[in-house]
C-alpha cells in the first residue's frame, strides 16, 4: 500500500474531473442537471469542497422512473446468459477501478483506507455471485396434487428504487443493485447525499460494461425531495433501503398508497456477550474489531459489551489499553484505523453521548474527546460502569463508541441482550456448546455469530428483527424480494367440477 503523500496525489488525479464537472444525475443513459440546482459535497477530513452535486426532486425521479419502466421489458426478456455476461463485465470493471473507488470513498466518507481498500473487491464479489445465479433465478417447483400438476416460477417485480447510506456506500450499493439486475429488474438509485462519489463511478462502470440505457438510473438529492418522490412513485414497485430505523418507518408510510413492497435494513444496538469460559484473547480482538473498524459506523457493530463479572475487571483493563493504542488520523494514511466521522450533524450526535454517558452515571474509561479542529475526528471511546437502562446502552450511537455492561448469570445476560428495540445481530463468546445452543436459540437477533466476528457469507440471509428491519438479503432471499412468485396449475385429467345452476 502506498504512503499518505502518494495516496493524496492519486486522489487528486481521480477527483479532478468531479471538481470540473460536478456530479450530475444519470437518467436513461444521459447526464441530467438537478431540477433543484445543486448542493455541495465536502470531505469530512478537512471540510473542503469536493464538488457540486445535482439536487433532484419529484420531476427528476419521475424521469428516472419512466426510463426504468421503459427499459424494463427488454431487460426482463434479455436471455439469461446475456444478462449474466453483463454482470460479470461490471465486476471486472469494478476490479479495474478498485484504487479509484477506494480513495474516493475514503475522502467522501472518512473511512480508513485499510478497510475501504477492500470495498471494490467486495462489490465485485457481489456482482460475480449474483451473475452466477442469473440462469437459475426464475427456476421453480413441480408440486403435484391428485388433480393438478402445479408449476411455480418467478418473475422480476419491475422497476425498483434503491436508497443507500453513507457509511460503506459502494459495497452496500452493489449488495442491493446486483441482485436486482440479476433478477431482471430495472433500478432507480438514490445514493446518500453525504457520499455521492462512488455511486457515480459505479453507474459509469455498469454502462461501460454494456448495461442498456435506462436499466440503471441514478438521482442525487435529499430524502425530503428525491427520496420521498421515489417512495411514492407508482411506477416503482419496490424500495430497498439501508439506513436508520426512523427513516425506514417513514419510507413504509410514503410507499403505502401505492402498496410498495419494502425491504428495510435498519439499525442495531448489538450485544457481544463474553462468558468467563471464552477464549478471552480472541474475544478481545473481536470486540475491538467489531466496534472500532469502519469508524463504528455500521449497523452490525457490537456496540454493547456484556461481560461476565468474574472476568470483567481484567477484560476491561486490557480493552482500555488496546483502545488507547488505536490510531486516529488521515483516512488515506495506511496506518490509520479510525478516520473522521462522515459529517457535522453526525459528529455532533456522536460527541453528544460523551456528556450523556456522564449524566447517566457511566465512566468514560477511554476516549470521550474530539481530535484536532480541522475535520470531524473523535477518539475511540469506551464507557464502563453502565447498565442497560442508560441511553448509551439503548440508543444507536453509530460511531466508535462501546458501552460495557457486567452480568453474573446466563439468564441475566440473555435478559440484557434482548432488552432493546433492535434485533439485528448478536455475538456470543463461550466454549460451552450447550450454552451456545440455548443462548442463540433465545437471542432476539436476525444474525448471530458464535466465537467469531461478523464474517459475511453471501448465500446466507442478512437482516434483522424488531426495529432492525424487514426482509433478508443474500442468495435466494434477495430474489424473493425482487421477484414475484407465480403458480400455474395444469389439470391432469377430467376431475369433477361442481356444476352450479345446471
């Protein structure tokens, strides 16, 4: 990996065109100015202007939805092998521009290069994986009954809206759009207004790979304008959203009048439960990784540490030492672990919990301070002496902030773990197999890892329960969202049909 100065020089080369032309909408294969003018996109590293971005409204969304609707029949009916080839070429295009994607994403979001350097590779994997499923995506079943041969198949639902967040925008965009295209849907993508760079790069890659105009459209803007219009548009048959739980609720309301299908991947206040019999060294590594990587700005972060009281003091002491050694710095520095938070509003939200923790009666055992005065930097933070009724244990902070809560018994740990509105993920550390079976069966979470950090396997279902969302991504679960089930019954003979009125 190159040094900081070299990375900054390369970044400036990649950004030069955006500084000149800005970022426009991409609708029907053509650039389009924003109906509401432009807004400015700044880097969280030093608050400097990156470029102007087209600001869309209902008229821009309407144009994109019409383009997606017009392109849908041909894309739906294109032979599966041809669609597969296009998706593979998109993956190849992503790999070819991996450095550009990573550097731009770091500057746009504040994420450290050590993590974003793999973003393009993960995105390419998503497209390759779903490309392999294209030819079987519409396969069904033969369900024979005494009188009928019942055949099922699946058909793409139509044009869909995809609304992606700012934390790992490139990877999450591919995660949603790849299965939509593989299913045969067309797309209107609204990226988060705080991170538009990689979305523009991605749609360019898709068109260069041979994706027909109108199959993938991109409209930039804010939730109250472009986002709302997308959710309400009658031509859009489904909305795939990643973001805050409160926004997910709003999206459902906005889509209700058109009976919009919604897939909502929302927030989390995820517990990592460490029992005294666990491999404490590995548990410590996992606890640190799952809250302090990606700036703590991810829905699956383990933001609540539940540690058994017999090992709590030792575990927290080692945790404090490790947290204080984590490097905060420029995201393009290969040594940096934590870069700046994404923007001023989020920075103010995260830092407000430093005082909230003290007001609640918790101890700020590490961090709890900002760094410098140029960008949105904070020290990785650890709160100890907490209990689960505190705001720092209930509210999603979405930053490099961990709350440690002691427990005595397995029953108490389970009660604490489930005592939250959220239910996205859970992490369990124990070498007691029967305890692991009991605990994971009773834990209210859509995804659970035992003696492991979050290791994503693409065929498995991804999603949460309670306020953490509706629906699942991954493998065939993605197709269940982007496609409609269809049943056809063929009579096997002349079974008796009731003769009414004869």
